[in-house]
C-alpha cells in the first residue's frame, strides 16, 4: 500500500474566481450605468434592482482586489499593469454616480475619494505597458479618467460645491487627451475581430459626453461656474462627443452584423457598458440641452442595452456553472490521487 502527502487545494469557488481577469470589472460598469439610465427614464424599480446587483458585484471584486494586494502581491502587480485594471476605477465612479442620484452624497463622495486614490497609480502602471495595435481596452484610460469627471460633476450639482465642478474639468479634458493617444494605439482590425472590448472605442466617447452633460447640469443648478464663452465651448464639445459616439455605435453595430461573434466572452461586458453609456449620455444631453427629440433614441438605446445585458448575463451564468463543475472535478481528482492507499 502506498501513501502520499495530502496537498492543500483551494475551494472550487476560490479556484474559479482566481481565474477571473481584471476586465471582469466591466460587469459592474455595465450594470451600474444601466441603473443610471433606467433612473433617468423613470424605471425606478428596475434601476434599484440593477443598483443592488452592481453593489454586490463591486463588493465581490473589491474583496478580490484587496486579497490579491495583501496575499498575492506578485499577481496583483501583474494584473495592475493590464488595461482591464482600470475597470476598478471606472466601476467605482459609475457606482458612485448612481448612488449620488439616489441621494446618498456622503457615500458617493467616499467612492469618489477611493477612485481618485486608485486612479493615478493604476493609470501609470497601465500606460507604461501600452504598446502598438492594442485591443479596445486601451480606451479604459479615458473611461476611468472621465468617470472621475462624471462623479465629481454629479456630486457638485447635488451638493452645490463649485470647487468640485471646477476640479472635475481637469479629468474631463485629460480624458479627451487620453482618448486621442489611445486612438493611435488602437488596432482597427479589432472592429472586425474583437471579442467585445472593441466597443470601448465608442463607450469612452459616451462617458466623455456624459461628463460634459453633467458639467453643464452643474452650471445650471444655480452656481456660477464659468462665463458664457466657457459654457459655449463645453456645450459644443459635449454635442460633438455625443455625435462621434453615435457614429462609432453605428460602425461597431454594422461590424457585429458583418462579422457575428455570438460566443460568450467576459469581454462582452465591455460591449454592454458602451451600449448603456451611450443611452445614458444621449438621455442626459437631451435633458440638459433641452433637446426632446433625443429622448426617443435614448430610450431605444437603453432597451437595446438591457437586452444585451440579459444575454451576456445568461452567458456568464452558464460559463460560471461549467467553470465551477470543472474546478470541483479537478479538486476531487487531486484528492483521490493523493489519498493513502
């Protein structure tokens, strides 16, 4: 009879979760922005359900982030250098924006502070690893930066804090610069071949347009923030960003029809996020600029995003079940192979 030394194996759930890429944070971004857009259209029950789901996912991802930082530092550093790491910042700002709209300004302010604390270090690590012919995740530098502007401007309007609105202009303009830099590093072939994150090329413009709309809304809340010329520039840039976003939307949708990619991939959450963000940006611009004819397209875009969320969520559940079964099977096999005989 032979004997072996038992080895410690991770729980199947922990083993499966350890394989989740940093880009999984896009699920929080997608769910959070859908909650925002549903709130803007008066679907409060659905909005709150999405908010609860986004909070639960954010807490889970935060726990994993802290665990890797404290226990598996080498793996954390490796992941922090990938573009998907910036979803930690973007997801936090999107969630904070919805919470601010809910009226919980202190919680939203805490999330803004957390995102602002994470942003410079993660952005530096990601940018230093940029190369040529990057996937759509390269635009997450813009998304994370504009997320700070969105949440800052939303809080500024909610709390009548002028300095916060002025401070939010910095990430707004910086985000546009980061978008232009990323555009030259983006592999345009991803439009036809990408697995989902190529949509961030449009989503980054959408969140930039939303940031502009939030800044304009803050100026319309009774605070004096800037003169007429500055307001006019911000107005025109916001409209231009939304127009570019809608153009990207049309191109990317046509590419999906021409080159169907129906197999589930975790990067598909980075498709749902731009769909929802475009809807939210369109609805917000329509409201702040008093352009009622944009409401109908905005609502249509919202339900497209909801349908996409449901499809991707179904794929995620199916893959999770398969992954957990595989991890459990491997765990059982390892225990049998190491058991004394």
